[in-house]
């Protein structure tokens, strides 16, 4: 994974466009911000392409995708598992 701050910025930028919300914080709950299932699917596809990974179904749960911070940790975990 690249620089952690830039990873957060990449994820935040994508979600800001998807949700039409420019003030998402790293620890804001995405579901409270209005993310819907189709946006989660687009997010997973975006992350898999951007970070050249495959997110296993076992990692696709609320705990791993409810904040930008939790997404970053999930991606980092998947990347480190494949090194």
C-alpha cells in the first residue's frame, strides 16, 4: 500500500463523489452518511482496481467498511496477507 495519508485521500475522494458529500472525516460512519448497497459495490470494485487486490467475501462486512479508517485497515490487511 502507498502512503497512508494518500490512501485515505483516495478513498475519501471516491466516497465524496459517490455520496455528494465533501466533508467526510476518516472516522465518520458511511452508513449514517447515506451510503447505499450499490455504492458499496462500486467502492469494492474501485478498491480492487486501485490497489490491485481481491477483497474476499469474508472481509465484506460492516466492521470493515463503516468508516474510511476501517476501509484503510482492511485494505492494508489484505495487502499484507499477500506479501
